[in-house]
């Protein structure tokens, strides 16, 4: 593999984000292919035994086994690291593999983690169930309350974990303020940035130490492949993440990495078009419902914070139907264009009922604590014509009895 002239870090770090999403981290084989090469191989051959030994002990560059590194995966990792402003990227098989590795890799029994209460259902399960099984103590706080983060710190606190905007309520957290609290306590800040995407929010610029994505969402953007990625510095990777990654086998498959590379090329264009649609949909829904949430709306409670951290309000719209589960189901069943599903960030618009799907594994009390009620609907706005989406939603709301 060879780098195309001008694609080293010094050059690509100066490029605009859209250029980075198309070209950063590119490597070409001796065939000089235009599209990134797809290396479907588990292992790699060596010229001689001495070279094999040198690669395994780190004296020589090169690939050894695709569980540890692969040329296609490496291109995706490098492109994401440059885009995020990180030193290292490690691509995983799923988004939850990324979230889990970002925590477990650097923690041990006796350590303590503080997490925001408003997390994706499986991330909240990590905090409430998985980490305590291994002797890692956890405390969940209202992420909006900076005093709660400070009060939760203990001598053994090693990490803070949050997402902002939160899934599915769009609850916002002051990233810079929480990063400062974490660092003053000698802890690191881990941010799940899935809803905001690297197009709209860059947590490392606000003090985050580790940023994670489910690349299944906006990065692929077309509902094709699962994936995740962890972005961090070299020290965390060398001391904690790479040994965990190498020995537990959570690597992304080369084909999935190739799909993600193709998705990155259009992510900026897609996300901004989806934001345009989300703003129009939210405004139309707000004329018919009392509780519609999107950071671009003047009525959004944390609008000032959201738009100080994010370039735009995002691709997600949340609403509360007063008639609870029954009315929510009538609305969902009346939609003709928008699909009922549990993914997000897709080119196709998706409606989700978190109470009965994505957050169902949590107890009723936990769901209510998170602000997830039986009438809550999460809309992921896609690339359809916004006028068609508005018509579909308004018609469904009428049929649902709003």
C-alpha cells in the first residue's frame, strides 16, 4: 500500500471537513485504484521469517492479522481520526462494541464511573448492569446538573460517560463544563456523539478524551452495515484500548469498513439535507402538538446550549402524543412514507416508539426517569422531500386523533 501524494496528516489536517470525508487517510495499491481497495483477507504473508518476527514485535510496519488491523479498516480508522481531530481510531463490529470497549478497556474492579442518566438503552444497561458485575462502581446523574457531576466524584472515579443530544429525548449536556469537572477529578470524559455526528459537533474540541460512534447510523447512512468506532489519543490506545481490541476480537470487518468509507464521502451533504428536513418537519408539527422537540425551535428548552455546541440542530425530531401508547401506535400505523423501525441516521425517514422498542429492556421506572413515556415518538428525518414528510406526518396525526 502507498499513500497518495499529499494525504499525510500534516496536509489533511488543513483540509475542510468535506474534503477530509472524501480523501483523508486514503491509500492506494500498486494498481492506483480510484475507489478504496477492499481487502477481504484474514492474514498476510511475509517475505521471510525475520520480517514476520519484526512485524509482530513492532520493529517493522505492516499488517499481520485482520483481527488486529487490515488495510481497508485502517483507511476508515485514519479518515475518522483526522475528521474528529483524534490521534487514533479503532473500528469495531458494532456501535455497542465501541461503547463497551471505550469503558472496559481502561477500567478495573474498584474503579468508579459517573454517567448521565439519559443514555441509549444499551448504554444505560452497561452502567446499571454490566460494569457492576466486574466490580466497577457506577453512579448515574442528571447530566444537565453540573453540581451533580461534581458531587458524584470519588477518589476512584476514572471516567465520565454521556451522550449529547441524548437518545431519544434530545436532552443536552454542557460538554466543556463536564470535561473540566472530569479533568479536575483526574478522570476522562467519554462521549457518545451519534446523534450529533462529526459533521455537527466535535466533542474533542470541547474537552472530550474519547469519542464513540455507532457508524451504523449517519456514517453509513443508508441502513446497510453495522459498525462502530472509538477515537482517542495514542496513550489511551497503547495502554488500554489496543490490547483489549487485539485480544477480544471486536474488530470491524473489511467489507463493512469499505461501506463506511463510501458513506463518509456523502455524510456532510446528507446530514445537512436531513437537518433542513428536520427543521421543516419540527416547525410543522409544532403547530399541531404542544410538545415537539428540535434544537432549532424557539420553544426548545436547551436551545442556546445546543446551538453553542452544535453547528445545527440535527436530524432528529421528538414529539409527545398526549394519548400515550395507544395514540402513538395509531400515529405510527397511519404513516405511509415514513417506516416504523429502530435505526436512525438513514436516508429513509424512520419513526420509533422507544417505550416499546429501543429502551424496552429498561424498567418502567428507569424509562420514566429518562423522560421516555408511552406517548414519546422519535423521528429520524431522511432524504425524502420534506413536503412529503410533513404531509405524511400531519395526516397521520389527524388519523391518530390529535
